[in-house]
């Protein structure tokens, strides 16, 4: 019987499901190492004047810019809209006016 790895893994999946396929791929060395959840050690950016542009002023973009600024990098956050945070598509204008969050040049919300 000749076949590809893909065929073999497909048959494993049909017989044993996701877990069996995952363990088989792990045993075959097809999966990378597990991710490590530890703080990223950043080299201080002020030493070499590194400038960083963060695209998007959502939670991830603002968090990244905050951490980079703390480490001495010169950050700029670019956002397509005039406000930050997740989009609120179904909110009334009065609710929007009360909860409007805007980004100031020093990465603070007003």
C-alpha cells in the first residue's frame, strides 16, 4: 500500500478523531514545540533608536505599544477610525457620545 502522509493522517483521523491525529503528528515530528507563556525579554530600544509602528488601536495594538514604550522604543499607533477599541456597530449616537474613547498622542485615552 503506497500513500502519502496526508492520506495516512486522514485515515488516522477517521479512525481515532482529532486527538489520535494530533498525537500521531506529534510522534512523526510534524508539530513544532509547545509555545512558552513567559514574558518577552525586550532589548532596550533607546540604545539604538528603534522606531516601531503598531497597526490597529485595539486591545492587542495598544498593549503592544504600551509594552514597547515601557522598554524605550519610539512607538506610533495607527488606526483607521478616529477612536480606539473594538467597533460597536449597533450602538445609538447618544451611547456612542457617552462612551467615546479617543487616542491622544502620548497613548492615553481621554
